[in-house]
């Protein structure tokens, strides 16, 4: 464990909590892409099946349980409890355009052709593009609530910190996982546009609005 | 990979 990975995990946890609080406090999931939340739930479910097969540490197990629990709680909020506030008309990204290539690639490029390993690889590739429906929705509505931008900031920051974690682990432990690193790079690059808007607008107290 | 098929990161 190193400082980048720990702060990365905490940033990820913060993002997940911020989203849940935003929906709970405002009793609304306006501006939230349900499709991205479905993809994240699929990412956690397919990646954390090893909860049933191996124990790494209390931290590892408890964080996995928290992530999965929050992911499904968010889906419950978006598609059941606060369904009336879900903006389905703007959440129109075709997720099959993500699932098919990612599914195919996880069979072609993986570390080991075993079910758990292919599911892990699938979850890594899927996570790198899972935010696209959310970013697409913001580009369609042309704006995002400030609390939603904080959610996206911490969500993007987490994988950027993981990139430093992998540099650290390569240097100190000789460990590196090319699949996770390449997918993590893609994932972080997809946020660059948002990071620019977040830093130049939201941090200056302005609302995040895109030239529609 | 620590042990084949085991990933220690979240």
C-alpha cells in the first residue's frame, strides 16, 4: 500500500459518497446518468467476485463491500426511489457501443484465460469508459450541478492517483500490470476536458456550463 | 499478479 493508492481509494470513496449524498439531500438524480451508474455497478460486480474466493486484507474486503453496496444503492435511488427525477431523455448514450468492444477485447487481451481473470479484465476495460454516458449527458444538457462536478472531479482524480501508484509500485516493487495501466491512462485522459473546465470554472465559483 | 488470478488492488 502506498500514499497514492490510499488517497486514490479515498478519493474514489469520496466520489461515491458525494453522489449518494447529492441524490439523498436534493431527493433528485437530475443530471445523473443512470447508464454510467449501471456500468459502474457492473464494473464492481465483475471485478469483486474474488470476494468469494480470496481474502487479501480487511481493508480490501471492506472497501469492496462498500463500493458494491453504494453502487447498488445509487441504482436503487436513480431507477426506483427517485425515478421521477431521472432525466432519461438526456441519458441516451448507446452503452452497447461500449459493452461489445470491451467484452470482445477482454477475451483477446488478458493475463489468463480463466473466468475470474477475464471478468477482472472486462471490469478494468469497462471502467475506463464507464463515465462516457455521464460526460455525454452533460454535453447534451450543456451544464452540470456543482455538486455533480465535485463527484466527477474525485472520480477522475482517483484513477489519476492510481497512475502514480503504479509508477511507485514499478519503482519500489517491480510490479506493473500493463492492462490496468493502459486502461487507467485512457480513463484519466477522458477526464482531461472536464478537469480543465472544473479548474477554470467551478473552482472559480462559476457554474459548469458547456457551450451547448 | 500476486498469485495467478489474484489482484490486490481495488
